[in-house]
C-alpha cells in the first residue's frame, strides 16, 4: 500500500538508483496519473522528464473498461474489441486523438519534445490494470529507436506484467507490487484522487528536469 503517487515515485526511484546522473536516461511519464510518480523519479535520478500521450478506448457499455488505447500516432485493441462496432471504435479513436492533441499543446506549449533515439527510456505510470495503454505507449516509443525501454510501475496484476515482459521491445520491467487480489490500481493507494490537466501543468512547471 502506498500513501500517494509521490511516495510510490520515491520508492521506484530507489530501485533505479543505478541510473542516477546518467546522461543517456530519460524518464517518460504516461499522463495523467503517471506524472506525479515520474517527477519524483526524475528529480531523484537527476535526469530529464518527458511525456507520452495516450488514452484508453472504453467499452461502449462501460467506459472504465478498456478495449484498447490510442496515442497520437498509433492504437492497439484487445480481443474484446472484435465484438464491438468498428464505427464505434473509429469514432472513439478520433475523439480520443483530438483530446490528446489538446493535451499535448497544453503540456508542451512551445517546448519541443526531446529526441529519444539511442536513449534509455524509463516509462512510468501510477499502475496498470489491463496493460493496453502501456503496450500502446511502448509501441509508439519503439518507433523513436531508443537503446532500451524499461517499464517502472508501483503496482500491476501478474496478467498485465506478463504481457509487458513478453514484448520484444521491453528490456526490463520493475514493479513494486504484483498482488494476487488485484481489482483496481486505486485500491493500493491511501490517496488516489484523479489528477487533472491543470495539476499536471503545475507539477511540470516545478520540475526542473522537464524544462531542460
């Protein structure tokens, strides 16, 4: 059990101390919940922080149940999506991608994302359930040809971790908790309020490694 996302980030940073001050390392956060976790890691390791933009596609009858995930450049669908209308999936993909473009402008402003070619990427979220969003992000980041992709998570079920570890793009997975009784990421945090876009912008403003 973690107190909050910041504590989870500090605990993960302890597992990643071998990368402190490594000029080849970039922390990449999945917003929005992954940002407070990633900021703590970036500060502790004294390495740059970047953002990857992705969002799940919810089931038409239960928006919280992910049937896939979308990034600015690609998407991934689960087996469940085979039973869903292609029209619904197309419309949702376009809607999600429009939201991601708005978020990209809000977070980055005039700042340009740093090149990730030949970098060691440490990809961070506050936890995963199905793993679909994380998988989509990994596939997107692989296109930038980093030297390594390391996934760092506070909590995830073994089923999702297995999918991530089996990906040829992933070099290492670090996860602090892999509970058998997993139901949702939030059950393993004492404080797990939703992080909104304005909070993310404020967090990033106070992160020197994001401004390099």
